C-alpha cells in the first residue's frame, strides 16, 4: 500500500524569512501635518521672512529694471552720447569705488559665515568693516557728484543729467538704507542682545546688501562705460 504523502503546512512568515514569496509590506511614511502642525512630506518649510525678502527684492529689481530701461531708451535714442559740452563721468575713480563696494560684499559674506559658526567677535568685525566700506563708497560718490555739479552737470542738464542722477541716486539711496540696517544690526550685536538664534535676521540683512552690491557693476557698466 503506497504511503500517503502529506504536504506540510508552510508558514508564510517562514517563506519570507528565507527570501521566497512576496516581500512583507512596510508601513507607509506619514503624509501631511503631524501633531505639531508641521508637514515634513514636502521638506523643511521656508521661513516667511525669506519669502518676504525675496518678494521685496523682486519689486526692487523691477524698479531698477524700469529705470535702466528708460536710461537705455534715452541713451540709444540720442545721436551723440554724452551730449556736447557736458562733463564726462569719472570712470577711473568710480572703477576703484566699484572695487570697494564689491569688497564689502565679501566682508558681509565673512560676517554671515561667522554667525553660522557661532563666532560673535568675527561677526561684529565683519559687519563693522562692511559698514565702513559702504560709507567709503558713498563718500567717494558724493565727492564726485559735487565735482560734477561744479562742472555743470545737474538735473536740469537735459536727459543726460536727469537720467544719471535719478538712476545712480536711487542706487545710492538704497546703499544708504542698507547701511542704516547694518548699523542697527551692528549695535544690537555689540550690545550682546543678538546671538546665533538671530541668524535669520542677520542673513536677511546680508541678502539685501548683496542686492545693492551686485546691482552696482551693472549700473557702472551701462552708465559710466558706455
């Protein structure tokens, strides 16, 4: 009499343990906000302060784009530029002044790195040097403006004078505003009321300073070198 073959009962868990059968189902990661209201499914949230600064800088960029567009219309719409009997702009001195402002962008970068590394003294030194370089830039520019006014280049000197002072003067006003912001940051850092947890505020100031620094070479090339 043939022996009856009885199939053993195989546990599915044992099959999965030796690599046979379908893989076990893993729990899906949670999506949507957690108990604290934070949604990690889309990565870390972007600070509203950064978004606000980006929107503000976008509006400022549109302002300067309009001013530059108006300048280019007058520039290429004129048969002769600069017009006859008008003083020439100080290209050499302003070139050196451009290098000074670009250097202030590097010192601001060093200041931001200092707060990221928790070095308060280097942060204060970087902000101080950046402020001094910005003040030097405005001082040299103001001195050149006084000379141009004495040579007869004024707002009433036609489109050449009006477009120059409006475009370059608007940038100078932005540099001055950025300097005021830097001085406020510097005084708070010096008083010890700002620590590493205020990194976002200092970085926002740095973003605005980068904007006014990066804009100036464009204006220098268009207004002084063309």
